[in-house]
């Protein structure tokens, strides 16, 4: 199909979807565009993924003229990261659930990005025009920062992007290593009308958030001091810096300041997305964390499972801040090559400062509820120690479940030990099959009928000096009969009072389980590859392997519809740009 005709078709389809709803549109488009199959083993039904090939970090999410845009690190040629000569994949949506995959927005075509268009962010400039700032990798592997802008601002799909003639706009200077200078944040505007942006770096082995300033968004100067650094971490990848409200459940624009805001600094290091909360002085550009990275027993992370290189954006339409994160595969690279794809994005989550002010809380965006069907409910059900029961009436391999537990007999909880500092280790030792007193209790997910395979997401409660400790675990040790998959156990403490209810929500989608403990205070995402517990053969159970009874206060579960994904690209036909 000729390119222009193809885009006319995409535009028509998108308008039909936007104005008539997906159900009305789907019949009409299937004959024109390839419907992307979701039946392949492990392929998900409502998590974002491109039709094929490798995807890693989410890039430049934004809302523009009524449409959500998601860009992502993408290898158009293979299901592996390879040498990192990546493009920016590009998809659009009007509801953050159903997506149209477009042509890549950026390809590695210029000297300043010839070895890869790496991660970056979008900024909406005054007047509403978007700009992308991204890292380019030069032929020498030096990392530099570049800007691209839409070729046609009246096109809400932002199909084509033009790289600025002035690129590269920032190059590594002073003590910055040429391979430690990447991943610009969304920029924010100070009261002095100067733009600020943070770049991830490592200086003398210390993770650093370099600060740059600009009056015109094109000419950038490095500030004399970084926004923040830590001598307890290595390189900071994909930093994020944004305000959160201390007294409101709305999100705040990245340039938003005020007395009722705190700031969050997120950095990706040691394989995880860590964050700290603090106060930002916009006049001096000082950031004062309440507790610094790695400084307390509670090392705050967005997610204690598989989750990396995340990015937030402010959704002006619904005044909320939304978080996307890359959830990589836990299988072998050879499996990815044979299945032809690798990598998911987490389901988008709203992110807020928790009422305690000490941590964030996350929750799947409300649009997910449009996918729910076959609702199952139950209340006030006791589960005696050593028992399990099945949640029936839903498609257990493609589901959303919310359950809250009441623990009537806390007095006999096991005592905590001072050396129990590492919750992940504790979860491995006290796993789902090791009985306790108050727990383990929770869900057996993607379970085969005879429980040969299952993933256990559960809590255990212990008694400390002055308060209880609630441990949340995701145990993958029995998740698959396949041998070559990573079955590490994940765990974290949840800052809730078990004398009140303890809640758990899990989004289940074939090979991903995203779990939210304590109403989103602690999140754990896992990737699992069941061989028996697939499709209709998959089951969902509630279990209690502690000796004390527990009570389900409330349980609601739903089957989930598939999200709609449409493909309009000619990616396969694109010539390879660099010979490997
Ligand atoms: N992924 C990108 C980099 C970033 C890393 C390259 C984090 O820009 O630092 O694909 O996963």
C-alpha cells in the first residue's frame, strides 16, 4: 500500500475508534490491517507490546491534542537488544488501553545517533508544542543529547519528527565519561523562565543527576553543581524528577511548584527503579531528600519485581501523573528469538504521594475497568489454616482480582528477628510452601489444576517490638515446568497495619503478574511462563498456609477482555541501517 494511502487509512480507523468506540471499529478494520495475534505462548492480551521484536525502556510518553503517545526503545530487526542500535517505536491511543502502532518516530540515521536513538523524554513547551530530547550514540560510542520536534504540529498523531540541525545540543564535558551521559528527563521551567533538565550520569563511580539549563530549549549549559548524586550507587540511568502533591489526589505538571508539593527523584541503578522524596528549592536548584538513596532499611522502589527504566508523564486531560515501566522477559534470549519478541510495558499506573508522606502509592489507571467482564464477588469468607479454595467463573489466565483480608488472630504472630532486614531473602526462606502462623496467605495465580504449576503472591505477618511487620512476596519457584526460566522470588515489606485490612490486587495476563499490596504501597511484577496453566487450563486460588484462620473481607475478580492493537507499519521492509 502506498505510504500516503496507508496513513489515510490509519487516520480513518483512528477516528472511527475515537468516535464510535473500539467495538464498532474493529469489524471494519480487521480486513484492512493485520490484527495482531495474542494467542502465542506468553503473549499478553492487555499489556502494551509491539507486534514483534525487541522493546525496552518507555520513552517520551505524552498527551497531545486528545491523543496519548508512547514511544519506546525498539529494535526493528530482531527480538534482542543486540548492539543497541535502536529506534524510537511509536504508538498512539485515546484511552491508554487500545493502541495503534505507527512507524518509528526516530531512527539512527545521523552522525549524532548513528549507533542508537536511546532513551529520553517529551516536554510540552509553552503554547502546547511538544519536543523530544533523547540520547544519541555516536560512532565512537560517545553519548550526546539531541532534540526532535514534530514536522507537522497540526497532525495529532505526530507521525513525522524532524531532528534539529543544531544537534547534538549537549556533549560530555569536564569529568563526564563519554559513555555515562544519557537519558534526559522531561524539562521543567523555573520562575526565572529558564528550562532545567536532568541527565543521568556517573562521575567518579557515583550515580549523578546532572543539571542543565537553557533559555530557549536549544542552547543548554551545564550547571556548576548536579541536582543530586550518591556515592552509594553506580550509574544513574533514566532519571525522573517531578512534583507530587502533599494534600491532593491530583497529579502535578512537571513545572509545578508550591508549598503543598514535594519532589520525587527516581533513578534506575543496580537493576531496579529506586526513588527518594524530598524538597526542591527552585531558586537554588538544591534538592534535599528526606532520606537518601540506600540510606535506610527501607530502600524505596517503584516495584520490587521486574521493573526498570520507567518514566512518568503528566496527563493534563485528567490531571494525573502516569507511570510506565519496562518489564523484561525472564526466559532465555534463545526463547525470545524463537518467539520473535521480547519485553512488555507495565500497565500504566497513576502515581501519588501516599498519605504517610513517606512513600508513593501506585494504582492501575481507571481505564482498565473498561476491560473487565464476568464479575465474581464474595464477602466475609473464612479460610482456616492449611486451606485453599478456587475462584471460579473467570478466565484465570487473563484477569484482574482485588481481595482484602481481615486477620482476626494477630496475637500469636511469629516474632521478627533483628537480622530479618532483607525481605527478598525472607520471602525465599519462608516461601509459599513453608507454613507459618499468620500466613503465608494470598493467591495462587496461573495455577494448573493439580498445582504442579503456580505463582504464589502472598503476605506473612510478624510481630516486632512496637509494631507488626507485613511481608509481601511473589514466589515464582513453581511457576513453570520449563527449566531455563528465571524463577527468583521477590519480596518487600508493606507499610500497613494488619489490625486493619490488608489488600492485594493482581493483574494477570498470561506471562505477567502485576501485584499491588496495601492499596499500591508495595508493587511486585513478575514474568512467568506456565506450560500447563495456560488458557482455559489456568486456575486461580486463594490460600492460607498459616496455622491461624484468616477472613476474606471482600473479593472481586473479573475476566479481562483483550485490548485492541492495530498495526499500520511497514517496519519489516525498512532497510538495515548499519551492518553488524
Ligand atoms: N536503555 C537505553 C539507555 C538507558 C538504558 C538504551 C536503560 O538510554 O540508559 O536502550 O535500560
